[in-house]
C-alpha cells in the first residue's frame, strides 16, 4: 500500500489526541492538522468582534463574516509543529485560553462554520500523508481514512491534564472550572445536531486513562506499520 495514508483521530477533549498525532506526524513524515485549533480560531475571531460573550452569540453576523476569516497553519521549526494563524496573525497562544474553550463548542454547532472548515480540511488532506485530529474526522471529513482512532479517558484525568497545561502557560485557572468545562464540552460536542462526536463504526477505541504516551504510541505505530507494509 502507498505509505501516504490518511489517519483520523477523534475523541473527547483533552484525551491527548494532538500529542499522539504530532508523534505520528514526526515518525512517518506526515502533515499534522489540529482541526480543534481551526474552531478555536473562529471562536477567537467572534470574541474579538464582539459576536460572542457570556449568554450571547450573534450567529447571523458571524455567518456573514465567515468570508473575512482566513485560517492557515505555519510550521514552527523550533516547536516542531504548525501554529495557527488567523488572518495572518499567530494566535496559537490566545486560542488555548479557558475563555476560548468556554465558547468554542457553541461556535462548533453552527453548520455554516462546520461547512467552511470541513471543506478546508478536506483540501489539506487530499494528497494523503496526513494525520488529522478532531471530533468528526473519521465520520465526516475523511470517512474513507485508512486508519481511524477514537481516544477516550475519564473526565477527571482529562481535566487534570488540561489544568497542568494551562498552569504551565501561566493561565490562572481553577481545577473545578476546567473539569466543568471538559464535561460541558463533552455534552455539547456529543449532542449537537450537525456532525456530533460519535465513534465511527470502523474506528479503534483507545481508553488512555491509565496508559502512558509511549505505550499508546507503540501500539498505534504497530497498527500503522501493518497498514503501510
Ligand atoms: O480539540 P479541541 O479541544 O481543541 O477542540 C475545540 C472544540 O472544537 C471542541 O470542543 C469541539 C470543536 N471541534 C469540532 O467540533 N470538530 C472538530 N473536528 C474539532 C473540534
């Protein structure tokens, strides 16, 4: 088989999808696309333009403004992965804040937003040799992906991981707020009408609550090697 395969990684928030995806991309020389970053960048745009705040979302204006939003990934050699740019501005740090996390699932329910991002994702992946993570990659974006992984872990473990990441970048957050956000995003992502988070029938499920990164990565690489060889 051609080794430029397509790998779809879906799952709940903070299940370590991006960590695994980056490792796969490095080892197999694939392009890595973090689709959550794209939804986060659209959310940041909505916040910057006062189209979303607590208890308010101007969906009509956001839909009208979608044509003004240009998203791109630019590879950062020092970090070893591509950073998210919104209208040519590096927003990699801003999109990771708890504030963006609090609004992003709402923005991701808007079908017009999904349509724009899904078509950009399909364009990025059409040459193959890609590993993409998100919520609907194996079900909607690449239903014919060669390998589909579905990552899960307990909400408590995920909130702990997220809390540690945010503290490390200097965000002053409480663990309870993070846990609430993780559970709330699970609920919105799994129950939305358009492309809800569900495991594709042909996906392999990975519960990594009690699994280290190396162990997971080794197992996943052996599956990839079986497909490629
Ligand atoms: O992977 P993440 O936590 O950065 O994703 C942020 C949000 O974006 C998540 O709560 C749901 C949404 N999302 C989505 O609906 N579809 C995707 N393919 C990726 C993310």
